[in-house]
């Protein structure tokens, strides 16, 4: 039996130049330096450092399994050192996602978001990394539902013998810290009835029922619930395996051609439209947004990432396929700006701003507390 490889993505916002825009290049370089040392120490097989908006994303491959202490500590140390640089430069939000004072064995609950999957590598293993900024974990629930539940999006659900066997969907109740695994297509409508409540439920994992293992994994960490106050949005990542019994690369991308509203931009309190773009264009430029989503692709080869760089390049030296960079996505980007602009016309009124449950981490509870004594019963 082949050894299982683990793909780990750990991300954090630990400082940004002039508001919530983008990390300083020195911070990115520090993370690269730390992960390169991790390869030399035998912790990692390969890695790639990138960003979406103000979030640094660390892609890492290894054979140590999920929730490995050494891998998580390496990511923590990289973010800590990047945050130290941010503090020296007096950057905005320096260290904001590092909620703990020190690493305690696992990144979960410490602030940074993580998505990991362990699986047996196929003969050809295309892998795609979705990264979002200015939004919450449930932002992926709509596109993943269309990808894994809708044959009008994923034709493979009809014509691919292994995909036709369906998928199991692990859904997390992020408010009550519970989970349930449901099966598609048998429970498709019940799955959708849960996921429609994007304030509470989010897809964590999708499993192949054809024995291929994990198909997709999402970071579902709710930063505000962990901290007990508003400290920034969750800015989730999603890792998926494509082709040969899984949805194709094109089927994973298809739903993003539709304009989708997601929660989380501007202090985490507004709805805006997903704006698909390249990491270079992910710096928010309109009202702290619109919420960005990027997608990078690699081949996984014996535990190593292979992009468009020459074969045999050093670990960390990669040129991924940048799926949302092309001009065909201008149509969606223009619609995203139009939709976001429309939502902004509502100002502080719903539906531009989130519902009461999600606004618990803003100033609204303080306002209501101050008004308690002035509130009178109706006649």
C-alpha cells in the first residue's frame, strides 16, 4: 500500500500595509525562508508561499499526516516572525490572527485557519487551491454544492462511473461546534436545507464514495467565535482534487462564472460579490473589497508540487497555473463590482449588512445595552 501524502494549507493575516490591503514583501520572504528551513529539517517535502489580499497562505506537502505538531509549529513560527516584521514597520493589524501567546501543539483555535487532506496519490494528481479574502467559511458552500450536487454544473456526476457513485458531505455547525456527514445524491435536498443558512453551516469536507478519499476540504475556523470579539474575517481556503472520478478542473471553476454574494467585507459586516482574480490583483480597492477569490493549480508528483517551473526546481520555487487571471473572467469581475455597488446603496441597512447574529461582534450590542433603560413597553 502506497504511503499517504498530506497537503496542508495554513493561512493568517499578521499585518498589512496601509489598512487591510496586502502583506509587505519582507513578510512573505520571511515565511519562504522559514518553510525552506522546514524542508531542510525533513518536516516538509515541498511548499509554496502566496497571498490573497492581506492574508499569507502557506501551501505545504509532507508525509506526517493531518494535525501534525511539527508542521503546525513551522507555520506558527513563520507567521510569528512575519508578525514581528509587521510590528517593526508599524503595519496595520500586526499579528491580529495570532490569538495565542505561544504555540501549544496545534494551530486550531490559535487563530490561523487551516485545511488539510491526507490521501493516497493517484497516478496523475491535479490539485487546486482556492483562497478567499474578506469573507467567511460558508462562502464556498454555494459553489461546492453546485460542483458536487448539481449535474447541470458537473456533467461527471452523470457520465463518470466513479463520480456517479456520489459524495459524502461533512457539514459543520460553526456556532455550536457540531458536525454531520450526509450523502449525495440521496440527501441532496436536506444538505441544501442546512447549507442555505450560511451564518451557521459550512462544508468542511467532501469524500468520494468511489473509494478515492477526500475530494475537497475547507478551513471552517470562525475567528470571531474563537476570540470572543471582532478581530478580522476568516478568509477561508479550500483545497480540491480534480479529474478521474472527481469533478474536472473546468467543473470546479464553472460556478465562479456566476455572481455570488458572500458575507464579510468592510469590518466583516457587509455582503459583497465574489471577485475572481489573480493573487496580484487581490488587493482590495473598493470599500475594502469586493471579496476576492483566487485559484491556483499544481500537479502533485511524489509529494512535490509541479507547476509551470522547470522540472527539478528547488522546493518552494513554483509557478502555479493561475485560473482566474484570464480576460474571460472580466465579465464576472465587472458584474461583481456592479452587484457590490448595488449592495452599498443600502448603507447600514439590511440586506447590505449582516443579520443580528453575525453583528454580535460589532458595536451594536453596546448600543442596545446603552438604550436598555430608555426602551419602553408599547401601549
